[in-house]
C-alpha cells in the first residue's frame, strides 16, 4: 500500500508526501518549516516516518523552508548539484546529498526515480516514486512535456500533475506581458489544455488517479480545471490540490 497527499501546491508553496507503511519521502519544502510541521500534524504524518526529502528546483516556492526543516529534523535532503549551487544561499541547508538526474535513489522500500524536465531553473527535475510495483508521479513546473515526463508518466498509477493556467485568463489577465510570455513558454508552466492533451494521450490503462496541481491563483480556477478534465472522469479519479491547505490522504 502506498499513501500520498499534497501538503501545499501552487506558486505560493509546494510540498508533496508519498509513503508506505514503513517510511515516506517529501518532494519540495516550499512553505516555512513551521507551516509544514503544522500541516503534517493535520495529516497525521509523523516526522520520524520521513526518511528523505527531494528538491525539484531552486525556485522559492519549492525550497523556501528546507534549510530550517532540515536543521530541526536532520532528515537527509537530496539536490542535483546544479540546483544546489544555484539556490539562494539562505535557503540552502548545511547538510545535503547530491544526485545526478537519472539516478534511482533507494529509500527503504521506496525507489525515487529522478529525471530532468523543461523549466526555467538551472537543473529542473521531477520524481517518480515507486514501491511494490506502484508508482506515484510528482510532476509540476513543466514548460512542455519532454520524453522524460512522457516515459515516467506512462508508468504511473497516480500522479500530481501541473495544470497551471487557463490560456484565456492568462492572456486577458493583469500579469505584465513578459511574465505572461514566460509562463506560457516551453520553460514555464503547463496550461489546463496542455495538461489535458498530455494526460489523455499518455495515461495508461493502469492509471487510477490524477491530482491536478500547482494551479495559478491569478490565471485559473477549480471550475475551469474541472470542466477541462471532465471528459477524462470516466477513466480515473480526478482531484485538485488546493493552494491554501492540505489535500486528503490518498491511498493506492
Ligand atoms: Zn513552482
Ligand atoms: Zn518553478
């Protein structure tokens, strides 16, 4: 059995949990350590159950709280070398471990598959977390799906997958033009339509549950996302990770 949930999701902070009975991992620590501790308590996740943390890239919404979190808990945190070197110094933990994208890191009975993706960071990575033949993907901050995202999504039974913005809302919205262009570029974020087209083509018959994640607060709504993905609701379960609080604890 594998459990998973969103502790935080969106440009205001990201943190995702995947775990088995014996251990768990976190992907990203993008809120303050204090907020993550509170939210973990709300979800009944014990700190000593977390055996490793993986950081996807150096943007603040993915690593803002990691230095304090690691200082207080001593939990090992993994970065790619370039991500660590390009992170803002006050965010960097004093103790860390390095991986090379493509590495598979064994954490107890969990395998964390690390891989590179397209996003405007120094060495953006995502993770497919596997245990006992079941895989959960944590795939956010994707400019456009590359072969790696495609190959790993195709092996997932469940995934957090970015559905960042509604295209009309972005272009009609109040972001400055350069920011609109950055979000929509192939190293920015996925729109609802891009996410829908990708998932409808790549999800396998084994795929059971999609959690749409990293929604924009400015350029998207739950209603837009749900109506876009409605045609897939007969194939698998669909949920949305909230920007303001935790999700429920899901189980596969
Ligand atoms: Zn982000
Ligand atoms: Zn980012």
